């Protein structure tokens, strides 16, 4: 699945918007996006495979967060370029601010 395919899904975009506010565990995402846990895990797995999200464990909860950086380059002919680049602070850097 290409990155364009990953971003072309409205549900995954909703998840990314929620994660842009900070790390969330699956139950938080299901409630805020309005989906069941199995569907959320499927979409989170797709986002993880695309390199857009990471996860970590805190106690018995699995938290997801946006990858710290992502670059998407699209260059349709002739020589038009679209670049999306994001950078996010790590959890450690955010806690010191």
C-alpha cells in the first residue's frame, strides 16, 4: 500500500488528527474517532507499516504516537513538486518544555 493510499482513507486521517494532539491509547482513539477496537487496530497497523506512527507500552496500555518526522514527495510531470514534511518532538523533549 502506498503512502497516498494510506492518506486517502478518511478514518486514518481522523486518527492522525487525534494523534497530532498527543499520544493516545487504542480505547481513547476508538471513543474520539467513533469506531470499534478491531477497526482501530487495523488502521493503526496500516499507519505503523507506512512509518507514520510508533507505539510504546505504559503499564498494560499500548500508546500510539505520530512518528517524529515524515516526508512525502510527489513530483507529477512536468516538474511540479509537492513536499509534505513534518517533524514532531519526542516525548522526552515535550515533557521538558
